C-alpha cells in the first residue's frame, strides 16, 4: 500500500479514536455537572419543571457524585420558590378580590397545586 493510501486511512482512524474518546470517556461527575448546568439554565428561564426533572435525574443516576449534593440544593431552592409564590398569590387574592390580578393569582395558585 502506498503512502497516499495510508494517509487517509490514518486520518479516519485518528478521527475515530478521538470521537470514541470524546463521547465515551466522560466521568459520572462530568455527566452530572453537565446536567446540573442545564438545570440551572432552565431554572433561570423559569422552566422549573424541567429543572426539577434534571435535578431528580442527577440524584437518581449520579447519586455518588459531588454534583448530586448541588442538585439536592437545587430541588430545595425550587421548593422554596414555590412556597414563596404561594404566599404572594394568596396575598393578592386576599387583598385584591374581584380584580383580574386576583383571578390570575387564583389560576396560578391552582397550577402550582396541580404540579404537586
């Protein structure tokens, strides 16, 4: 086989090895951290349900990692936000009955309760 034929084969082999290393050699901590970063992003975008799902996934699949502790804190943070929202909605309903704002708060409160 001439060198002109060997070079493309070596390039493909090298690319395959690099791909296999990049895709298959992530540690559980790396995978958990990636999910955690995504959960934080979702939380910042107010997509709390998806953030919650990701935190639970970290806890169930990567419980042995340090990131699992952060995921647990993330779940607690989401629960606190939920409790704070309930307090605000209840206050609006109580102090501004018969307004559109109270109706919106009532609907939001109903959605929070359904999500439990």
